[in-house]
C-alpha cells in the first residue's frame, strides 16, 4: 500500500453532517436522519437501488400498439375525474418532444400529486390505441427529474426514497451530486499497482460511477469496487483480531506425544468399534498440531450432521487430559448434554489417568455432567472435584459458564453446535479457562457447528478462527429418503411407513413445532428461553446463526406434541408404544423417556425440537415432521439427521398443508439434497446475508453492496489482500488511512483494541 494517499478520506466525510450541503435545510436534514443518513458518508453510501436506463426509451412517435415499451417524457397536464362509488380516473398527458401520449390511472387519485406538470418520468407499460391516439393504462412510473433541473443523464439513479420522510429520489440525487463535486478525489487505500493487479477501479471512479454512471457497464465495475471495500474492511478487522488474540494469549503446549506415558488418545482411538474416516483423521491431525503449539487453538470445525464430530471432540479433550489438564464440552441442550455424557462414559471406559493418591498410582478417567438441573448436593461435590482436579472432563450446558465453576487446570474447551450459542458465551467460557485455568493460561478452543454455513459466510463471520471441515460421512450410511407430504396420500404413507418400520423392529420420531397446540412458546429445552435472565435475548439471536425458529404460516395453528401424542395413540398409531419428549418435562422424566427410547421400550417418540441436535439412536429409521413449513432449512436438515444413522434405509416425511412459495423452496431443497453444505448455500440464497451476519458484525460494517452469494471471488480477494497488508504492518501504523476506515466501520472500541501497538 502506498504510504499516505492524498485525497478525501471517508473519515472526513463521516464527520461532515448532511446539513453542510447547500440544498439540505433543517426540514430535509430531519427527513434524511429519519432514513439513517446523518453524514455525507452516509449519503454517499446510500447507493441507488436501481437505474432508469433511458437509453432504452422509445420515442412516442415510434410506439407500436400492443408492444410493451419504456417512454421517457415530461408531464404536460394532469386531471382527475371522480366517478361514482369512490372510483376515479387520473388522466395525464406527457410529451417527449416527438409527440404526446395519454396515460390513465384508475383509482389512484394520489397520482395528481406525483405527476405534476414539468416532471420528467419514465413510464413502463403496454401501449394501446384509444380514440386513435397512443395511450398507456396503469403503467409503472419512475420519477426521474424535473424540467427545471432537466436531467441530461441518460442513466438515472433511483434511490430508496422515503415517502413518510418526504425525500424523493430526485432530491437524493441532487444532494449526492453536490457531495461528489465537493468531495473531489478520494484517498484510496488500494494503490494503482494493486488496483491494476486486481482489476478494481479507483475509489473516486467507483463513487462517481455508482451514483452518476454514463453506461450500465460502469455501474458493475463501481459496485465491484465498493463491495470489495466493504469486505476488505471486515477481513482486515478479522485478520487483526486473530493476530491480536494470538499475541495476547498464553497458551499451553499440550502433551500430544504422550511423553508422560499416559496414552489416552491412542487408546481411545484404538478401542473404537470403527476406523476413523479420512476426514476425521485429518481434522484430528490439525487439532493435534494446534494443541502441541504454545499458542492457544481457536478453531472452527464444520461437519455435516452425522459426520462424527463427537469422536473429534473427545480426542481433543483427551489430549489435554493426558498432559494432566482438564477438558470441558459445552452443548446447547440438556438432552444433548446427558446423551454426550452417556456416550463419553461408554467410549472412554477403561481409560486411566495417573493419581498418586491412589493405590497403584492410577484411577479411571472421571467424566462429569453439569446442567442447570444438577441437584445441589451433587453440584457441590462436582465443584469440589473440578477445583481439586479429580474431575477430568466436564460435559454440560451453559451452566458451565453461568455458574461459579472453577477448574484446577482447564486445558481444552469444545463447544458443540456452536450455532446455538452466542459469541459472548464462547468468550465467557474461554475467560473462565484463563482465569481458573492452568496457571492463568488460555485453554485451547474448538468450536463445532453441525449446521454448515457457506464458506464465504464462514470467512466473514468466523474469519478470526482457523477452519477445519469434516466433509465425509462414515461409510455404510443410507441417507434418508425425504418426501414432502403436502397431500393426504403421502401423509397416509408416512404413518403406514412408521407402522411397517416398527413392525420390522425399528423406531420412529414424530416432531411437532410446539409443546401444546395453540401456545406460542417455542420449545428449547431450557436453552435461552427468550426473556429469561439466563440469557439476554440479544445473545440468543446472535448465537442463532441458522438456529431454531418458528416461521409464520397462514394455515391452521401448528400442532403441539402433547396433543399429537394423544391423537396418534387414538388414531394412526393405535397399539404402538408412543412416548412424549419436550423441554417442559421434569429433567428426570426427560431422562427416563430418552432412556426408554434408546433401549427400544418405546416405538415412537413424539417430540419437539429438543431432539434437533445430536440425539443419536441408530435404530430410528423414520421421522415425520409435522408443520414442516414452520421450520427453517438448517433446522429440518438437523432434525432429519436423527434418522439414517444406521445401515438400514431411512425416511423423512415433511408434512404440511398449503405453503408459501418460500416454504416450498425450502421443502424442495430438502427433498432434493442431503448435503448440509449445499443446503446452507440455498439457505443463504433464500434468506440473504442479514441472518448470517447477525450481531457478529457490530458497528457500521453492514454489507450494503457486497453479497456473500454473488461475490465469492471478492471475499477471497479481500481475505488475501487483508492477510498481506496486516502481515506487512500488523498495527497499521504505516497505514493511517486504513486504520481510520477501520475505526469508522468496526467501531471505536474494537478499533482501539486492534490498532494498539
Ligand atoms: P455428529 O457429527 O453429527 O455430531 P456423531 O459424532 O454423533 O455425529 O456421530 C454419528 C454416529 O456415527 C455415531 O453413532 C458415531 O458413533 C458414529 N461414527 C462416528 N465416526 C464413525 C466412523 N469413523 N465410522 C463409523 N461410525 C462412526
Ligand atoms: Mg454431534
């Protein structure tokens, strides 16, 4: 980057209130502010929504009746005729210099205010002949200027305007024109050689061309450059955050080679009833490398449902334990915590750790469970053994961070199903580690998500973490055949499939969106019920990257699990052993229902989304999801992951009534694909970036132009360039322009943290 580029800095424009512009008086300033435009920078980054391209306009004397045309003309006369019954006709005559045309609007009396004489408009519509003259009825209208300030531009920017605030697109264009003229040349953080190498236009060119293009092609190049800038600032911040975290940290160099002679990982892997997949071996290798290094690990592991993340998590914790540290695994629900605890106890049975206080100098590895419902007496004992170091691995819900849990020497932390947790909770767990952990060291951190997110989104949201992918399922899986039961025939098939599978010795899940019909509480198994004091709502939303949600639907009220169990027992599933599981049951009841289902003394489990994550019962081969249109793609994919875990064929039925087009796209995607990474792309496509970025991106870094879908190459480019820049100048001491922009877009606090030398 060039030393200090000259020219207008964004920081200067940010400090300049819009009222400094000649045309912006007090009233308009208020109106602009109500649209979120306070500074000249806000104004210049209020980009046109689209353009009226008058280069395509047809002259009125060349119009052909019956054709769809665009006419660009000036309003001559307007009249309003009231008809009986509150009906009205507005008649407008426009002229483009080649002739006049009549335009009529039915029942839109407000058009007389919009189409005043002298205004220049673009009209899109079908041309007819009426009384031997050309006319358009109810065309689409775009106001593009006024005859006084006659727009000579052939491409006119159309801004998001605000009727309520009383600011029109034309006024915005006028303010922007003045702002651009007064701004002059922009200082450019990308010097000429970099621009040439990346094919990006200069910032000056970009700002002019996005607002006042000569050709449509120019707007494409301009958008690219400005979108790049948005992504680049985010990536610079992420790369710096990553470096800063590494520089601050005092990590542990774990005993991955078992020099102590305690070979927990090796013994654990050797005792597994299966061989690791190549992906599991590779990822465990990556983690092993991080753990050995004295810098603490900050790694994100993405893996599709059923890819075998638990084994990777346990190996990670065991590396810490074999060197004499403790490990913690945090999961989002109690059901999952209990299940992981059972699974870990079974898989780690027989492993021993040194204990000089014991006869023989060894004792069995101790794996403990902590949830918010652990009884007080057990909890006190548990706290004690964590402090003394006689508990090796702690598995639990967010109770891990909300309680006064102190560790003797916490060495590694794994967070499962990260999408259900917030960033702040992740930070809290790590801090707990460094405070209570091994002599003030930072524990290594592995964050796992079972809900894949598209690569570009992962780079933008988790770009400060290293990244591993489990992109392979264990062999012998039969992916579930998914059917969308939009009519009764398929729904009938679903229930007969359940009966047939149960007859064959298998099991089934029935999932309902609610606990009881008509209530509007989403069941979350004690996870961050919004409004509880355990979590602020903001945390919940933040963590819920593609998490639980109940989507609106216009049809009948959603089914509740309680009512559905009763209905099925009396109807379609009469004679079967049908259990009920939801988050409002008492913990002991939940546990016993789950246990009964696991050992096969229940045929069918009617449940809420408490079973969404992680529940592992290989004999379950059918799932029926009721009101499936109320769930998001990621959640349905998670739910479906509960079946198809064994070698037997499996089915997933998505039962709905009539659905919206959006919902239909989601359901079709699930029918079509079992690939979580592919589905994540579709989800991003359907839902846009807002949901992905969530509260993770604080400050002003909203993506206004950049799209994580369309601009994948720009995300890569931004990442590469950010890496180069920060490597050459870690605190941006020699890059004041970029440092200044970071302050504007990531917020002062974050920037202070990142930029301090
Ligand atoms: P997830 O990645 O969804 O958390 P799990 O860790 O729950 O997946 O694993 C799903 C199932 O696959 C479990 O029953 C687990 O024992 C099994 N499994 C894990 N790794 C392998 C493997 N390499 N070969 C066969 N089965 C495996
Ligand atoms: Mg899992």
